[in-house]
C-alpha cells in the first residue's frame, strides 16, 4: 500500500511508519499543503455474502480525523476496490454494538457497490487512493514529477527512517 501511494502521488505523499503501534499504521505527509494524515489500514482475507465485513474494536479508532483504508486482502496485496474514509465518518455510518462487554463497530461493503449504498462515496479503486489522499487539491495527472537528486549509493541506511519519524 505504501509503495502504491508514493508512486501514484509522484512523490507528493511521504509515508512515515511508526516504531510503536499506538493505533495508527502510518502518518502520511502531504507535500501539496504540508498536512500530516494519520492512517489505519484494515483488511479481511475473505468475502462474506459478497462483502468485506469489518469488525473493529472501538478502542482502536483513536482519531476521528485519521483516514482508514480497508479492503479485501488478495495475493497481490489489498484488492482492487478500497474503502477510504476518515474514522469519524466511519463511526457515523457503521453499526455500533457491544459484544460481551466490548464496544465494536461493524461495517460491510461490496466490491461492486450499487447506487444509494452508504459506502459508495468512500469506495475508491486501488489505483486512485493517492488522489483521494491528496485531498482533491491536485489530481495526480497535474503533478510535476519530482527530480531525484540522490544517487542510490548516496542514500543513508536504516537510521534515516528513525530520524524522519522522530522529527515528525
């Protein structure tokens, strides 16, 4: 997913992966406006009645502004159609329940949504997820490719990711 976002955005989305799991899978830095976007990725490896069924613990939804990317897990990674929605909207649209004393959110969405379903506005082809995360400010086709100035041998080793994350 992260490689796809960087390639689709032509480098306008930078992905930072956390060292500790505090409920977020990544923080994405959008270079078009400098915004930092917390992201969670959820997947299921099978369909139930033709839908991806998500059951998420309420305590794992840590930030209503965080983006959730969810889809069917296939051999090639996440499937061709993904749910891309902020956690606040997700909590408003799905079913909120308590199961054995634990708060959960349940949602199901089809890979082939029909008009009028609540999830249709948030379903995005995998090839267009970066455009959604760019916030509609620019389409990916309007972005200028970034000039790469570092040669492979000039790149820093493993510590560079840690420094970037600590700076963020």
